[in-house]
């Protein structure tokens, strides 16, 4: 019994210590971000690396999600004679939920793992240690630009996902099935609100960008400097990042639409 309680206490203490280390790393990275105002190219280069290279998978995924929403939405609404509201259903599903959430999950799998592997490899090859020897702060030079690039790229990618998804719903609903085009767009324009729907979706994507970017960078920063350590850190990025996105989505949805 005593050994069991000691094991639980050790795990709780280790979890709290890890949480404290994460908060210290995040605060130190935010403090070191001031120098990026003098060197914005560091951020823009990472936005190109993170956002532009993720654009194809985001756009293709958004198109097929829009196809599915168009089909499923039509079959459901047709039972009640409300197929004219298909555009509203597709738009609200994308800008409120699927756009930010699916984009964040894809971001964690594509860009998050890349960031973790890159930082982990820099640590394994002692590049971060070499920067410290030359009085260069790795948090300011390596982690902070990638963090803010992820925060900036996530809302842009979510907007692309939602826009392409609406186009996919239009192709299936209007072009293939035959829903009235005017009703499709008018219902969407009349039912989607700028701040209540689009604004909340943008806020979600920003929060997801902060969470996923920091998780990816932190896992790479604390990874064991071995191939196995980098591999495990990359796996943790996908698992923890995906679970964090889903938990934050529930929390934000409960706060926004309660």
C-alpha cells in the first residue's frame, strides 16, 4: 500500500515538474520574442516553410470534406424538405468546427512533426549547444520564430480549408445534385454571422496554433539526443497535439456557444 501511494506521489510530482518546465520554457520564449521585431525575416521564412508546404494537404482535405458535407447534408435536409439550406449547413460546419479542428489535426501531423524532428535533430547534433557557446539564445533564434510562424499560419490555413470546403459543397450540392444556386448562396450569406461564427472560428484556430506549435517545439527541445529520442518526441507531438486540439475545441465551444 505504501509503495503504491509512493508511486502515485512520484508520478504526480513528476507531472507537476514537467508542467512547470513547460510554463518556464513558454515564458522564456515569449520574453525572447521581442528581438523578432528587428528581424521579421526569421518569422516570414518560417511562415513560408510551415504554411506554404502544408497548403496542398490542407486544400485537398478541405475539398473532400466539402464533398462529404454536401452529400451528407443534402441527404439529411432532403428528408425534411430543407435542402435549400445546404449552403448554410456546409458553411457553419466548416467555419465553426471542421475548418479549425481538422486544420489543426493536419497541422500537428504535417508541420508539428517536422518542427519536432528539426529541433530534436539540432539538439542531437549539438547545434543548440553550439549556439549557447556563441552567446546566441536558441529560444530567441530558433524556437520563437517557429512558434510565431505557427500561430500566424494556422488561421490562414483554416481559412483556406473552409473556403475550399464551401466550394466542394457547392460543386456537389449545386452542380451535381441540382440544389438551387441562389438559395445555396443566399441562405449561407443570411445565416453566417461575421463575429459569432467566423470570428469564433478564427479565435479557435489561433488558440490551436499556439497549442500545437508550442507542443511541437517543446517536444523537440526536450527530446533525448538520440534517434530513438527524436522518434519518440515526434510521436508525442502527434498524440499530445491532437488530444489537446480536441480538448480545447470542446472547452472553447462550451464557452462560445453556451
